[in-house]
């Protein structure tokens, strides 16, 4: 049960980061997969390297 909960949380984080990366002109699929697979490392890295939002 705990593993399923962790996978659901990782999938949600991956989708949200993927959408945000796409809106900023970055690779949404790449960042989404990276954050899903290695969530604990990818989220802080994404927050540091993300570009400003495209208007």
C-alpha cells in the first residue's frame, strides 16, 4: 500500500513539473520523467535551473 501511495505522489509531481517545464519553454517530457523516476533529486534541481515563465 505504501509503495502504491509513493508511486501516485511521484506521478503527480512528474505531471506537474512536466506541465510547468512546458510552459517555461523547457522539455516537459524530459523533466516529467526525470522527476518521476528520481523525485527526491529532480525537484530541487528543477527549482534551481528552471527558466522564467514565457508570457
